[in-house]
């Protein structure tokens, strides 16, 4: 008997195969059972006839409940009416385990029967729901596209530490922990270490989990999230914006190419806006963005950072992602290079996704003057000793360089057209949730 997976079932047309999986759904018309099986790679309808299996096996098949595990043998048949275009004419069945009453309905996430809290409590089971399953399947592909983009352009993957001795972007959102008698922090970003590896390899990126102890309950925030961060030696602000633009165009394009069916079918995503994600991306200065908000009647104070509402309003005028660049230096991290035209501004940039999804990329050009960085570290109230190794990068062959960070979950939220970032990671860590 040929073991098979549903995702490649078409190659076995006319052959008898063995499938192993779980019951998604079942209906009966007397002496025939129509069993929908899920094996983790896809869905297939199995036709179970009493006349073929006999009374005993047929009765065992009738005992199956939602999410019961079982094996089934049968002949693969092409059928245009069936999901996926194929069905299985069963010749045998073996029950592995009959599941207890399943707490989540077939529609699952998005069904009014289930509250958000209930679904979070049962996250370990909700992963099987078609909608949630589709999002995480797209996530897996998105991560592959991200790696391919940088690997194919000669970037070197350099892993950066999870435990760090100092802050990267400020001390207010750090998770502090004890490290054999010393203080350590969970990483906010791998960027500072990227700057060291860029001096060795020119083009580098890190990709891993990052942590923010931010007491926020918005739909855009997670406590633990994944970020990819490229850093490029000798790249200036315009160079890194172009890299970010090429990056977004490619990963969105590949998602549409590979997962159009999941986006439009399972997630009911209107992909028209995603199809407009093409170069060039608009580039708007911070002051121009502030003027747009004022024109729209938004009470925004120039000099401050954009909030979620501000970002949402800004996206109304654009049909694709757009850059906002040259933020005030006072609201950006200590390592940002000042704008030579106006030193009160920084050579920083955010990329905002359209449709109200807001920032998905933040980055800019890094300062490489030793005395300037020492001054900025002091202004931010940071201990210079903790950054002594970082300052060495300016003592020994300092060079202009730029980079950015992209949050995987925010990006996936936008691509999938969903409401909350918590649905884009298997087990979300939120302000008031550490389990399951």
C-alpha cells in the first residue's frame, strides 16, 4: 500500500493509497459516508460505502467525531466537484482515536460563537481551524521569501544574541533578567551587532525573536515578535529605502503567486491592493506627513512621533506602501545620523503599509562619528561603558552604513488583510497572556 499525503494526491490517480489524518467533517446518506479528511497538508473527501467496507468497518467509521484520528485506504479518483479536484473511494479504514467533543466549531476563528478570549485559551487547538491554518501556512512561506531575498543578493546571515548587556532603542521597554549575578536584557533588536558584522561581511542580516516590555493592548503589538534586520556597509539613506522597496515588492509578489487561493478563498482577502504593490513607492518627508495630518484636521504636534491613528490617516492617500523619512532626531534612537541639511532631523525612515496597517519597517542611516555618538549616548542617559564595544566600531575603521528592521507579524497582518497581529504567530505573547 502506497503511503501518501493529500497535497500531492493527484499523482496517485487510479492507484490505491494509504492516508493518515483527522476528521474535519462527516455527513451521511444512509449507507454512504462522506468523510472530509485533513492530514496537515490538505483536505480530501473520502467516500465510504457500506457495501465496500462491510458492516463492522462501516460502523467504526460512523463513530468518528470531529478531530478523531484515523487511517484510510482507497483509490484516488479525479472529481472536479470535490475540494482539490480529487476524492478517495475508500476500501478500508482504521480508527486510531475517537476524539472527545471538540470545543471549536468548524468555522472557528471569526465565528461569533467563539470569543477572542476563548480562542486564545484554546490556541493549541485553534491552529487547526482553516483560517488560522492558512495564515500560518502563509507565514512559513513569507519567512522563506525573506531569507531568499537576502541570500540571493549576497547577504550573510549572522545570528545575534538574545541576551544583551544594554539597550538598543531605549530602556523603558526592556525585559530585565539576572545573568549569573549581572543584569542582562532580552534583545529589542540585533541591529547594534549587525553593525559589527557588517564591518566584517559588508552585507548582513539577522532574523529572530525580539522582545518589547511595552504595556500596549493595540491590535498592532506583541510582546514577543520576529524581526528581520539587514545592515549594509557604505549604504546611505536612499540606498536602504530602495532595498526596502525591492524587498517588499518581491515578498508580496511571491505571496500572491503561491498563495492566491488561501488569500482569496480561505481568508477572503481583497487582493486588488496587494497587486498594486509595485515600484516606485512614494517618499514623503516627516514635515510633509505632518502637513497632511494638519490638512485632514488631525491634532498632531510637530516634533512628536506618529501614533496608530496618525499612521492610519496618512495611509488614506496612498494605494501602496510609502516611506516617511527624516524624523526629528529627538524622537529617534541615539545612533541615527543627523541630516546634514538640518541637524535637528535624522536620516531615519519608516515604511507604512497602506489600508491603515501602518509601520512595517523602521530604519535609517547610522551615525559613525565617535564623538557624536558619545554625546548622544550621554543625552539618552545610557551608560557609555555598556556601549564601549559598539564605539570600537567607530574607533577602528568607521564607515557610513544603513539598515532597517521588518516585523514579520505586522507585515503578515497586512498581507493577509486581518485585524489583529495576534493571529499571525502560532502562540502569541500579549500583555496579559503567557499561555498556552
